C-alpha cells in the first residue's frame, strides 16, 4: 500500500499530468460558457426542437434511446488524456533514468511494476470521474436559467451514474495500457505514436479491406461499451458484454507482455 501511494504521488507531481488536468478543467469551463450563450434567449420549445439536443435540458446529458447524450462528448478526450498521461508517467521514468534508482529500494520488479500499473488505474478512474462531474456541473447554470430539469427521475440518475462509472473504467484501462506500452518500449513517444498509427491508419485499413473483422477492432468494441448497445449500421452483431470481454483480453495480454518484459529486461544494457 505504501508503494502504491508513493507511485500515485510521483505521478501527480509530473508536470505533464498536471497540465492535462488543467486543460481538462479549462475545457469544462469553456463548455459551460458555450452552453450558456448558446441557450440564452431561446425558449424551452426551441431548445427541444434542436435535433442534437441541448445541455441546458438535463435529460439530454445522457439518453438510452440510441442517442447517448452530451456526456459522450467528453469520452474521447478522457480516453486520449488518460492514454497520454499513462505514457508520460511510465515513459518519463525511463527518460529521467530513475527506474534503476527505484529498484535499489524496491528490487522486486513485478511488485514495482504492479504498483505503478495499479496507481495509473486508480488515478485514471478518479480523475476521469472528477472531470465528468465538473463537465456536467458546468451546464447547471444554463439548466437553471434557460432549460429544465423535467424528466430527471431516479432512473435517469442511475443510468447517468452508471455511464460515468463505465467511462471512468475505460479511462483507467487506457492509462494501464499506456503504462504497459511505454514500459515495454521505454519511451513515451513510442506509446503515443504507436497508438495513433494503430487507431488512425491500421484499423481503418482493416475496416476497409475486411469489414467482417470489425468486431475484433478496438474502436468498434470501445464504441459498443460506451453506448452499451449494438453499434448502429454495423456489419456485425456484438453485444456490450462480448465487447467488454474482448477489451479485457486485449488489455490483459498487453499488460502481461509488459510485465514479463520489465521482469526480464537487462536494465544496465538499457
């Protein structure tokens, strides 16, 4: 537990992670200001007539009828930020040359790697959940002044909280995978570039050449877990539990390879 707390403090002291948290808070503030001016001067009928919905209507924050709501806007940035933060956290240790120093007072490599991975998961989940709360709270002035809270019953709040927990778990998984890749590669840039190349180049290529393989791609499975339902107009059928299982298998495989690599690595040669 002490090692876990130390690793969490070390992560939070990294300037890049603090900057990412600051950028996230600034984005929440901007979203609130844009919503305020976008809903100002409009009647409730006009807000509801907008096909894209409005954050000033509280029930548009999260919907289960195929339109996920405005909370989904934050998911992409949360996953991106969590991955970049995890990469910086693990890759920065290699860049600074502090890995060997850490192993002088904690020679059990797997214990150190497990603590680092667990700290990334805990911080990824907690920070993501906190940013989602701030993001939605930034809409409250618009809701109270221009919109409505009608329809926000107990079922709505339960669905909203469950969705926030699910998104936070995905952010935690992104941070863990980033730590694993950066640890195996000993580099932050490699983790970020490889993730970008896979998601922006390789997966679209696979999707175009062999659409039937879409059920095994990261984007499709992540999208299914986010909406917790079948992706509309997809060429395959995959439920959210199956998509979650695929993501867990992929993540476990990457984490295992990273742990074995860190355990067997010749640090002096590195």
